[in-house]
């Protein structure tokens, strides 16, 4: 008798990105804040968060306050879910300053903040262009800046790469 064996799929070592590094953005046009995440195909990344509150003034900082975070980390355990999505796990996140640390430069108060958009949860999904919109959470799509392009027909598929934070439904998008 022949024994049958099943083999696990080979572990992915690179993400299917259009180039070695890709910059993703998580932002709000109305609020004027953004988080940038530069992702490498091997899963490592660097990023920054920035939010200006120019009306938040005080002694020594008459030009307002800026909340910032420079951070780095890595996604690991890449797993293809289907033809257009890859699960990945967030690990090794570090920040340049401790949350809450303050300093003043050029009459502006800087306040260290969390790496907004990735500060909660460890499960993330990379979506490829042409992902059917019916396959992604609606809460994720509200962060897609080009979802409602008034000059075209309603979209049925994602037209860019996107990263979903599963815990929060926040969306980072590659805005080429």
C-alpha cells in the first residue's frame, strides 16, 4: 500500500508588490493628518505619522502643535488567501520617540504619538489591484481616496494596492 502525504504550501518570502519598495498612505483629506508606510517586498517597513494642530498654541510654541511618529517594523508569515489577497502578521514595531514625549523647535510644539493606523492589531491583509470591492470590508473602503472619482463609472474593483488593518478596518493605499 502507498501512503499519501500532504505537503504544506511553501512559505512566501516576498510580497507581490510592483517594485522593491512601495509607499502606502493612510490619510484624511478633511483632517489634514496622514500616515505614510514604505513597505519592502520582504515585509520590512518604515513609516511616519503627522498631524498639525496649528491652533493648539501655548507658552513657547505660538505657531501651534504637531503630533508626529517615526516608526519601523516588519510584516511576517505571508499567506496567500486567494488570487488577490495576502494575509500578513505585524511584528517588531519600534518608534523614534516614546508616546507623549514633547519638544519645541522653531516655535512649534512637537508631541510624539503612536504609529497611527497600525497601533492596534497584528493581522493585516494586502489586497492587489482588481480585488472585487464586494470582497473587502466597507469600513476599509472609506479610506480609499479614489473610490468616488466623479469622472468615471462607479468602481467594481480596487484600482490600486491596499493594506487592511483587520482589527480596525483602517486602510492604507498605494497612491501612484
